[in-house]
C-alpha cells in the first residue's frame, strides 16, 4: 500500500514515484545477477570476476543512457552528462559496487541504480544541464576482500594511494596489486583517479538501520557520519591442562579477554547513544575443549559522531584493558587499524534536501549515520550530502536486506530533484550561493 504522503502530492509526482520504484527494483535485480550466490545473496568482491562483469555492465548501461563513460586507474567507472558549461566542476552522485560476502542487493547498488534513473529522467525532461552531472560506480567501500576500506572514494579524493595498499593480501594470499592488474587496472597510462573538479557529491543509500521504518518516515537526511576506530587486541597467557591447573594459578587469556569485553559493554551502555562498541571477531589458541586458552585475539569497533567523545572512550578503554591484563599477569598488544574521523555533511545541501521533502509532503528526519560511507571521504574535499531510505527491520549485509518499492522510488524522486536544483539551477538557488564554484 502506498504511503500516506503520496496522497498529499500531485498526481504526476505520485505516478512518478511508483514508476521509479518499479524501475529501481528491476535494475537492482539485474545487477544482483553479477555475483549471485546460492544463499540468495550477492558476493561481489573487489577485482573479482563478478565485480569486473558488474562494472562493465554498468558502463554499457551508462552508454545506453547517453552518458560519456570512463574508467580510472583504480577501477571506478563514471557516466558523465555533459553540461553547457563543461569547464565548471561537476555534480557527482553514486555509491559503491562491491559487497560483503553473501550480502544483499541494495547496499551500495541502490545509490548507483538511483543515480542512473535520476539522470535518465532529468535528461529526458530537461535536456543538458548548466553544470555537468556524473554518476560514479565506485570500485570498493566495504574492505571485504582486502583489509582496506574506502579504496574507491579514497583514491578519488586523494586520501588513499598505492602506497596505502602495498603488500596487502586477501585470504588466499593474493596481493592487492596483482588482483588489480589481473582485473585490468593499475596501469600508469590509465586515468588518474584523483579528482579536483567536483562541485558537490551526493550519496543515496539504504539506512542499514531500523530508525526510519520504526518512525514511519520515508527519508533520512544525514547530518553527520559517525567516526569510528577499529582495534585488534592480542591477549597472551599460558596454555595448560584444563583438569590439572588450579583456577587461582591459571594465566587464562580468555578469562582476561572476557573481563575486557564485559567492561567494554558496560561502559558503552553508560555513555549512551549514539556511542556503540562492538567485539566482532574472536579467535582462541589452541581452541580445544580441554586446554586453557593461551592466546586470544579479538577486534573492537567503537563509533560516535563527536571526536572528543570518541577520544575519551578509546583512551579509557586502552587504560582499563592494560589494568585487567596486568592484574591477571597477561600480556596485551593492540593495533589501531582504522581511525575515521566523524564527518559532518554540508548543511546547505541538507537544507536543500529538506526543502524538497517539505515541498512534496515527504516525511523525513535529520539523523546521524552510525555506518561508514563513501560520503565521509568526499566530505574532506567538497560539499557533500547523504540521503537514506528505510531498511526493512534494519537488516543489512545479508540476503534478507530489503527496501520497499515505494521507498526506493521516493529516494530516486528526491535525488532527481536535488540533482536538478544543483545542475540546472545552481547559481540562482539561494541555498547554493557561495557553496560551489
């Protein structure tokens, strides 16, 4: 059943949202064939065969739309709708093509499908824009194959380069550089991925949370993306016989790790929302039922949208973990392998998105994204906006991932109007004055 707000707007917009929802779902089903797995999900890892087939298929689809297509050295693919002022910095919209292992068909791919449909619509109805508009299907965001996330957007914004991936290997021991070259990228003669000609970046994405659905809202306007820090901890004790070693004489690495994890949960609850802290991976050595664990390795993921809060929590965590280890005569080592600062979105773009929702009676809210996204990389170099649509039951990174047709269509509807305002009306739109050059 169509959401109540659709009855509040004019018939043309109502019909357009319904049509866009159907078209978006068809595009997502088509794209999900590349990397489809028996679970019903999608596995499309960076530089894999299914990843390459998907990028090439999208390039062909962009050409059919009438866009000028190009790949860069990292494997990002662009479709450009040339503006009447081609030298002006471009408006760029899109998301990432890669998935987690056995992921869903909406994460990342929705932002690409929505961008395609938005450009098709505005090109058909409005012709060439004043300012060029580009779609980008970024090569990677998830970090699922290699231990490096945001390679696509990082290479575009100059935050990541080949020096940052040198020597990285996947689970099969394949080097990052070798995988990139096998897929046909990484050659010096190919287009440099770094861009300095982007006027604004817009990312439309499924929420991957339950807030919008619970509140019965159609759009989330992201004010900030939470900063996140990811650690790996290694606790070292002494492996020994489970039956002959008295409890008080043990150096049990798992017992120490459990005390650390309990402190982590209790402290995160005490801090309250929006801080979250998660232990995501746990490995025991020797991992045998009748042997006291001599070594435990676990990861910790901490997120908050304010840098000072993130600093205080992580500092306290490291100090407390050291105290627990010392009290139990355990060794403790840690590494910080992700340190992403909180990323505020551009307020004038958020305001422009809000005015579109208000104009058409679309229920929305402002929110913080707890998940990381490519938009946080672009935020460093250009005005940036991020828009969410609901995720059913908040399920993400799963074959059960789902967003309704009406919500898919609503997101494309809002994106197309935002792109129109920026590409066709920038310079005369009050919200944009002085923001893009």
